[in-house]
């Protein structure tokens, strides 16, 4: 049957669809930082599949390995049985990522979503400590399943779970729309007081860099303070690296900037290399209290994802990739951020590595951000808005974006923001 624009989606796809409303076209193919729709219009991608395409679309080195694997009749589905590709991935991950960072972690392969990794981490922390309470942060995003949604700040995410969430205490993040907060001082105070109403928790779950919450970067002192609180009160520190990890914030793990070693780490999105599904919990060896089969999932061993992820880890040994990440980081920090701030004194810009947020809260808020995002879309730039009420424009290009394309995308974005400023018509 012939393709018919977007009618079939609007008629048959559930109302739950969301990005299709922000990017109203039908996409057909993509290469690195460029996506084409079916009419042939090219867009620069400053969205990267919400952090899943750090190596760009269809990277040829990874594609070649995937094609060869398919041609070889390599096993595709094996649940969590031992396979050649899973061994290659684990060897490469241990030698290339964990050992150089002196991280003695074991690896749990979860069901394919980030949320499933968060579920596993919360279950494990409760198991290890024998406690139920968890401390999470305002502005956090950890997923939409029952456990991951329960530690997510947004009221609507928790309300949509449909049942009361219990056992989670929220603390303001170190920085946020309301200004700075001494989160560690607050935690020290309530946990030292047996009548504060907050008991020693099983875990503190934190994004070292909050992205969906509006691009807030936790300081090294904040992360070190959380580590000290966990040590003093026997709680596990869970770092959610699902979006900020795998290079996005500049290091392989975003917690590296602070020097802390978490107890549990959730990793997903770009670890799969090619946009293929993979979700991991990394755990300090002594925390592996699981018994066989206690957290399962049919799709917890996608062999194509192992092939792609192993090939992607090779990027970290190539100066062209690591220098590109350093150059992109410098460009966003030293060229883009000052240019965005110069547009208006009330524009705030925050970021780390190759992610930046342009906060329009005080210059028109979410209306201005949405208008700027649709102007970008018309001009061929894909970008999403984030933050508590979508007032922050989130610049998240593939880490492999060519410098000229990065500069051109930034120019489109700056023009779109400028056009919506008061007095610009
Ligand atoms: N944690 C963080 C920090 C995330 O950004 C996300 C996804 N945006 C998740 C967890 C949930 O991942 P998934 O959508 O794959 O369930």
C-alpha cells in the first residue's frame, strides 16, 4: 500500500506518541549528524535520539561489523546465555573502560530500557542494605516504570503511575530553577537527627549531570559530599549515567569529573553504539547479592548491540574521536555559550562536555523555547526543549558532528532565539 504522509500515525498510533509532534515529518535515512525526511529535506540533528546516538547515525565502522555479523549467521537472540559477542563486549569494556579507571565493577545486563536498569539498581540497593528508603533529587529523570518513575521528580510522571509511590524522599538538587541549595548540608542534618523524619536510606540516586531537568551540572564538591554521606550512613550511591554517560558530559562517565566511585551505575542509551538497545547496571563487586535469575528480561542480551557496542568502544582509542569531543566541548563552552548569553542579559547557558542548555525562563519561557525550536525545525535543525516546563533548549549533537556543521547548527539556533526576543517582532 502507498505511503500517505502522517495519516496512518494520526489515525492508528496511540495518543502517547510525543516526539512526532515536535518533529512533524516522516524521517527516512540518516548519516552522522544529518537526518533526511522522506521528501529529501536535510536536518542537522542536535537531539541525538535523546542521548542514544553519541557516535552519530549509521557510523560506517560500526555498520560494517553489524553487516558482517548478520551475513555470518551470528546468533541474534540468546537471552543471557554465554555468547562470543557478549564475551568480546565484556573483555573490551573491562580492558578499555573499567580497568584504566581502576573501577572494579561487575556488569549486569538488564532488559533493554534505561528504566529497567534503574529498577534493577533500586532493587539491588534495597537488597544489599535491607532498607527500603531511597533519596532522590528534585529535577531528576530516571524513567517511567514503577520504580524508576517513583524516583523521578516530575509530579506528572509520578501521578501517571496511578498508585502512590512510597519510600522515596526528594531533596533539591545542588542547583536548579530556584537557585543554589546546600543538598549535602541538608542531608547531613536530617540524617544526623533521629527525629528528623528522614531515615538512613538504602540509596541516594543521582544524575551527576541532570539533563532532562534543565541541564544542571553537579559540582565535584556535591558529588564528593554525597559519597561521604553514603559512607557515613551505610547507603549506596547510585549514579544514573543513562543520558550523561558514554562521553556526553566530556568523560566516559559523568561522575569521573568529581573523582567519586559510585556503588552502582546505570548505563544505557549510547552504550549500544548504533542506537541498539542495551542497559547495564555496574556494581561494586561486594554488592553483587543477586541470586540467579532474580532480575530477568527476554531482551537482556541483544547480540547486535554487543557487536555495535564493542565496535563503538574502539572509538575511545582514536585521537580523531577524542580530539573531536574535546574540540566540540570547547566550541560549545567558549564560542556558543558566550554568543547565546550575548543575545540577552536574562538568558542563562549551562553545560558540560557536548551538551548545552539555553535557559529562556526569563525571556519568554516555554512559549519562547517552543517557538525557537519550531523555527529551528523549519530551518533544518532538530532540537528539543527540556527543564521543568520546557523552557530550556537542549543542544545535544552527536559527539562526532563535523566542526562546520556544529557551527552552522549553533548559528541557526542563535538566529531562532534572537528572532523571538522581545522587540524582534
Ligand atoms: N535515566 C536517565 C538519566 C534518562 O535520561 C532516561 C531516558 N531519558 C532514563 C533514565 C530512562 O531510560 P529509558 O527511556 O530507556 O527507559
